[in-house]
């Protein structure tokens, strides 16, 4: 149903006479958000060594090309002048070095022990950790320690190209600059040990590093604290022999470093008592500081890098929390649907179940119609084959295709045609209400067909005087296409299984426009059908709840409707549905603070509907974002197994829903593909609806061009697809 479209402002011609097209904000913003989130996720993966990381380690090689003075020399190699020389730490001078940090747990404890014993050290930090914990790098500098490079992603440089080596160095420096505003001239290669271990593969790297202006620092003693051999053993291995000076290798990251902290707290006072000093490397060598301040553009580049990394950390942390929440909600909703749907089915299928006294009095069926020439004959014929006494009012809402003439030419008793100028579906329904003869009014769409028992089943719940409206069981009549099959799954599982749950909870959000029934005496006090929103069916259902009426679900009141058969049609329909639902929730928001029935619905039904129909579907794409990321960069097998687990839960729910609706299970073959493709389209539609609402946009009614493919049911059988064909299925304003 469509109302008249507002006159559009002509597009302003650009230079050259062609109209200038602007991308709507509701389309541009989702793309920008998606790109930004993808960039943040990729950045996080990079600084967590999940992207571009290389964990290969070079096997030992011959040492024939390494100068003898290097193999037998000290742990500091200076190849900056083109001719390498080695340097050693003087006797009774110890340089403590810590690799792989900073770590948020162990680095502060190491720094505390060093401060306690008035000792300095050198921290060879990786770019990934420095980017994530810049405050610790700043603390190291502030407390007088020296910083050295340990590459960005900790690869074995013997296996890398010069371009990759330059990248590792520059990115490592960028992180240090952003964290502490300095550059450093110290470097320690990953997987290095003593100078005697230099070989033909690592020596060229050391020479190249020297040509880039760095001192390469290895070690004399290795505490091997990463093996966690105990504090006593760490102290023994770290202590040099005969009072010699040494560079001691320890770690402040990469695992549990409690033994390192314990050993350090004993090692420092013991060796100080023996006359040792604990200095920075440049202090021990009596050389200029390895640090140089950074100013200007380079400093701001570093700060920008830290800002982006921190933003990516916070955003992805929020996403992970959101993923946990949405995962819990999704699984909880599935469990709740299974339990409450089973309760509903058992209740209404009991042999002695009755809503109340049988309802035999005639009812009025309202059929609002706008350009339904291809469908209206099937619709009316299906009503005439019904088992319950009815009058049919076809309200022609300004059709231009002869819809009214077709109905009048049928010459059927108890069928009246009411003509009006195009005013929209709510106005047409209100016009029908004003002309209805009976208190119980059934509403349906002009493209829908009823089974012979539909009206009878639909009105039986009115035997309970507390019932103000009844939702029927809407089904997809054109499910032989792929999009139709996906919608068939959605209708059976996502709509009808939901309605059983909402019936038990007493907060049915929507009476479907395709098949619903109302007491006219319930509608009139709330003003009938409102045109305040684009989802008048949801709007009126919420209004009835607030007025104290029960809204229930009649599973056997089946109606067959023509679902959209193209992506463009589907987009238009669901965009209107989701936006209209948001409008209805916002319209009835004051119910949260109301008293009586309105307050009960506002504090139970409204949050429940908002959570599961608006918020949860909006966050659900996180599952797919992390799925894709996990498959490409993460633990692929675990990620796929997790996704298959979620799919299995959905399949169980879908199979149960099909069982309750007595549908053939063969349609569930397309469920995995639906989850991959169809669900993504629904996400984007919902996101667009959010953006339209937040930006104050206005969405017009869009009516789908119908094809009349759903034929009238015969003797209660499932309606068959008509032989009519049409390629004209575009949405019409």
C-alpha cells in the first residue's frame, strides 16, 4: 500500500549539463563505518602479531664469513662505520637487559624492583607491545632506563629482506617515538644469543643494521628465565664469573615472569654487596646516551600511531564484549524460543483446549488494495471458499490499474467495493472499519490468499473476552526461488516461532498485515489504524497491549502471501519494516514509566522487543566480522568449528519450527547459504534504518509490484504458484 509520493526536488545539474548525484548519507555512513571497523580490526591484528607476523626461525649456519674478532669479541657490535668492532662491558659493571616487553603485568613489577634497588637497565621492546602499552615505555625513560629496538613483530631477520628489516626498524622506532618522544640507537635481533653464535646468515643482517646507524647488542650471560627453572637457577646463570662485566639477558614479557621478579629482587642486592654496579649500556661503556629527542612532524606521526593503536584496542575490546553479549543473547533467545514454543504448542494442541465459547457470528474482512489487479481476484476467491460467514470490503485506495472494476465484475455476494482517493493503507483500513457491519474485523493484504479454514481459526480466540487481537500464520506462497526459500525459512522460524514465544510472554509485537483479526471495540478507543509510523501493524499492536488487551497467535490460521522475489524488492520491504518498528518503539516509549497495563508492556514487552528485534540484530554482524577475521588471520579450524556450532543451534531451532508448522524439512538445505548471504542483507537494511532514524531522515512508503503468482487454495491444500509471469517487479513509490 502506498500513499502519494511527495514531489521530489529536481537534481541540480552539474557542469556539462549532467545531474549531480549525491550518495545518500544512509548509504555512505554504513560503508564508512564498515571500512573504519575493518581498518581498526586489521590494525589490532597487526599489533597483536596476527597479521604479517613471521614465526620462522633460521637454522644454525656455518661461521666462515664472520670475522674472528666478532666471534671472540664482546656482546656489543658496532658496524656503523663500515668496519665492525666489538665492545665489552668493564669488570664489575652489569647491564641488565629485558626482552619482548613491555608487559602490563610483569614490566611494572620489574621496574618496581629496579627502582627499589636504585638500578638501571636496558629494555629491548617490540613495536607491538610498545604500541599497546606506551605508558610503560614512558615510565622506563622517566626512571632513567634505556630503550632498545627488538623489531616490531619479532621475526628472525636472517629470513627477511632488507625492505622488511627497514620496515621492522622504522615501525619499532615509530612506536617508541609515539610513546616517549625519543629515538634509540640500540638494537637487539630476535632469537639472538652470544656473539660467538653469529653465523653466515645473521652476520650480514648485523652489518646491514650497523649501516642503518644502530649498535647491535647481544649478551654475555643468559638467565634462561623463559624456561622458569626457579629463582636460584636464574641467579646462578645470570651471574658472571670472576667479577667480569656482562650484559645479562632476561625477559619482562612472554609468559609468567614471577621467577624473574623474585630472582631480580635477590640478585641486585647480592651483587651490589660484591661491588657490582647496574648501569645503562651507554653508562657502562662511558658513551653518549642512546636516546635522542624527536620533534616536529616525526613526533606527531608517532603520537598519531599510538592514538590509532589505542583506538583500535579500545574499539575491538568493545567489539569483543559486544560479541560475548550478542552470543549470549542469541543462544539465550534460541533456548527461550524452543522452550516457550513447545509450551505454546502443547497448550493449544491439547484435545480439550478451548479459547472460550466457539465463535460463529459473521465477521468483516477488510482488503486494502492499491494496484492489485494481478492478485485481487485470487484473494477474493480464496475468501469466498472460506468456512466462516463473512462480508468482504475491498477498499480501493486510488488504484490506477482497474483493481476495483475487477472485483465489481466478479459479482460476488457479500463483497463490497469502497473507492477512495489514494491516502495510504492506514486510511484505507480506517475507511473499512467505518463501513464494517460486524465487531470482529479481519485484515489482510491484497496479494494474500486464505485457506478455507483461515477465518474460522483466526476468530476463535475471540471466545476469550480478554483477547483484543489475533495474529495469524503468514506463509510464503512463492518459495520455489532461492530468495523465496530463504524467506520461507525466515517466516517459519523467525516470525512464527517468535510469535509462539511472544504469545506465552504476553508481548506479541506485531499482528501481521497479511493475516490478523481485531475487535472493532478494541480499535476504536485507540483511534483505529495510525499513520504515525510506517509499520501500522506494529503500532496498533503495541497500542492494544497498552490498552490492556491480550494479543495471541492462532497457528492454524494460515495465509499465503507473495514474498519479494528480487533483492531490490526485499530491500525496500525490510527497510520499511525495520524503520517502522523503530518508529513504533519510539512512539510508545513512555509506556516504560506508565502504570497499569501500559506500564507492564513498557517494562516487559517493549525492552524485550527492542532487544531482540532492534539491538541484537544490529550487533549480530560482529559474529560474522570475527568469523571472517578468524578464518583469514586467526585459528581457522577453531573459528570454523565455532561457526558450525552456532549454525547447528540455528538448524535445531529451524527444524523444530518446521516440525511445529508441519513443513517439509527439505527447504532447510539452503539454511547455511541463508546465514552467509541473506542474513548480511538484513544486517545492512537494519543499519540503514538506524542511520535514517538517527539522522532524522524520512522514509516513504514503497509498494512492491505484484505478479499474482500465488494462486487460491483448493480444499485447504497449499496454494500453488500461478502460471502468470512478469518481469516487472520493481518497487513502486
